[in-house]
């Protein structure tokens, strides 16, 4: 698993996680990774995918919370109901 970072996935920005996910997919698609490394890469890729999905969902919720005035200009944000 030589080309992935050791940074914890939870600490990555969306862009960093997505770039690493692309590397992981590329390594797995290339097919010249030993089995044990392939398993570790797959697990890392699954964590990266889940992290990216969470980041996108959070961004979508923030965008959806923006209220617009009659002219379509943002007037503020509406608090989200987070439990």
C-alpha cells in the first residue's frame, strides 16, 4: 500500500480524500498489488468513499438551508434540525 497516505480519513478534506480514493481505485484496477495489500487498499477505499459521501451530504444540507429573497438573493441560513 505504498501510494496512499497515512493521514486518518476523518481528518481529510473532501478534495484530499477524493484524490486518495482515485489513487486507491487506480492501484486496484492496475491489478499488480499483492492480495494482502489489495485488501488493505479496498478497506481504505471504503473509508474514503464513506467520508466523501458524508462531506457531500453535509454540503448539500448547508446549501439547502440557504434562504432566498424574492429576487433570488441569499438572505441568510435556516438552522438545520440536527438530532
